[in-house]
């Protein structure tokens, strides 16, 4: 995840595609999103390989749990 400014970010997805993401209004007001955070994105219907909306940001304990239970690679 790399912040581009405003509500736009560049996201490297686990399918090795780099997408331009947008922080939804709900998250923009409640959650601080920083570089190298692990997020869930929802690709847009009409530009699914290029853009998507960030729908969730994982906290550090959540990321550790995901790694321990093999939901994401340990070197992610």
C-alpha cells in the first residue's frame, strides 16, 4: 500500500496486480490508513484489474492472527 494523496492509494494485491484504490468515505472518517497496511479491496465492476475500493484495514494483532493461521503468507 502506498499513499498517493487525497483518498487515492496504490495497492499491490496478492494476485500480483497493482491496483489504484480509493478510501471509501466511511473508512476515511474513522480509520487511519498508512503505508504498508494490509487491507481488503473490492474491485470495481467495470475496471476490475485497475481500480478498487478499500473496504477494511487490518490491525497489527489481526495481521499476526492471519499469518499464524495461514490465511496469508508469513513473509507477506
